[in-house]
């Protein structure tokens, strides 16, 4: 028994010695590959222009029977206050921003429809989860892509009593941001805006709007 224990101990010490002997010799001054780390650079938190406030006014001339929406000929006016926070840069050239929106006022106008009640539907909402990607962030003209999701709440059920007041929203779009001053920009854009109640109502036709908008951003 003692002999077996000694053999086991000798083998254990031999394995440990081999393991330590093969341990790599790391140099504390060694640096990581700059080709990778330089590709993503977190925006400096001390920069004064890391936060942005944006006011947007948009209009949809008519809704379409698109990917999800089934309500035709619905007009939409929407006014939004948006907060942007710069998150990261890619290759020190392109910029990704987080966006959160408060839709201060939205108004749908339904007309010429036999299946749903014609009239005006006013409401408000928020879109707390959104992202915007600006190309060539150092240029005066910066094309961008944008997406967001949230909800809208109306004074009465939408699109009629078979619907609900609470509806979900999703939008995808693109535009052009024009740098006017170091702390001021002007935006023109388009977004495909979907709204529906997520099957919480007796019916859930949804409405897809083609919104053209303009906005002013203060850094």
C-alpha cells in the first residue's frame, strides 16, 4: 500500500514538473494585436458631444398593404423627441448610436374604408430600443441606417372598437445627416413604420406607413 502511494506521488510530481516546465513565458509588455483592437474603439466618455437631442417631424401620405399591415389609405403625422448616445466607432470612420424616442404626438387619419371605422386617432408613445449607424462620421454628409421598436397608446381603440388602445411599433429606415455646425446637424430620412396590437384585440389588421421626415440634432 505504501509502495503504491509512493509511486503515485512520484508520478504526480513528475506531471507537475512537466506542466510547469511547459508553461509559456508571457512577456508583461506584450501587446495585443492592434489590427483587431483598433477596429472597435469605444467612444471617449469625456467627449462633450457623446450625447445628442433630436427633434423630428414626419408625415406619411398613405399606408400600404405591406409586409404585415392590412389597413389601406391611412395618413399619419408624427412628432418625435429623440435622445442619441454614441456607442462605438468602426475603423474610426463609421459610428453606431443608441437611440430612445418619445413620440409626443401621433395622428392617424382613416378614410375610404369599408372594413374599419373612418376617423382620426390621436395618441403618443415611446420607442426605448433603437440604433442608428452613420457612415463616414467625419464628413459633412453622413448617410445612415436606423431601426427602433416601442409602443403607441391612443385615446380610443384602433382601428375601431374591435381593436385596443395599446399598440406595438417597429420601424426600419435610412436617411442623410448634414452637419451644419460642430454641434448642430440637419436630417432628411425615410422609414417604414409598422404598428399593430400583437393579437391583443379581437382583430389585428396592422398599418404600414411610409414616413418621410426631417429633423434637427443638437450635440
